[in-house]
């Protein structure tokens, strides 16, 4: 009976450790994906702010600068 308890304990500890590793890896992947999404949103916001700024400048008559900068950005 003692060997059965020992084997059960070893299996339980192994499964617990495996589950812990799976949870940690999942959390790290989720954190990386969240960080990547954040960076993508920051870039998109910067691009929209730049386009808005270009548009406001074009309304003020700075069309040459607006066109040059926006052509570089491929608007």
C-alpha cells in the first residue's frame, strides 16, 4: 500500500507541475500578445494623429508640405 501512495504522490506532483508550467506559458504568451496589440495601437494612433495634422496644415495652405509628408507615408 505504501508504494501505491508514493506512486500516486509522484503522479500528482508531476501533473501539478505540468499544469503550472502550462499556465505560466499561457500567461506569458497572453502578455506578449497584449503588448504587441498595444504597440500596434500606438503606431496606428500616431499615424492617425499625423494624418490629422497634415489635413489641418493643408487647410491652412501648407499643401506642399502636406503632400510631401503624406506621400512619404503613402496616404
